[in-house]
C-alpha cells in the first residue's frame, strides 16, 4: 500500500529554517521527514487532548467517588503513599 502525498510551499524565516536543518541533521532525518514527524506529533498531542476532554465530559463523578470510597480491596502500597 502506498501513501498518497501532497505538496505545498512552506515559507519559513531563514533563522527557523537553519535551526530546523541543524536539528534534522542531528536527528539523522531529512528536513522534510523531520517536519512530517513534528506535525504528526503535534496532531497526536492535540487529538489526545481532545479525546480526554471528551471522556471527561462523560465522566460520572458520583460513580467515581463510590468506587474510591468502597470498602474492601487491598490497602495502598507504601510506594503509592502521598506525603
């Protein structure tokens, strides 16, 4: 399966382009590949934020409190203690 690609001109300040070239070279990637990965990481972060915001809006806080306050189970381990 081949990935379809699209191109577009990108205008960058000279200083930003130079910094990106240095970093992508240090990373062992082309400038294009570095920018594609950076864009994908930003999209993933924003989509993750959206996912958790959506999940938060459906949260049942009363059920959450009931679960936290239920009797039984095992006590917290020493490394789980909050000082």
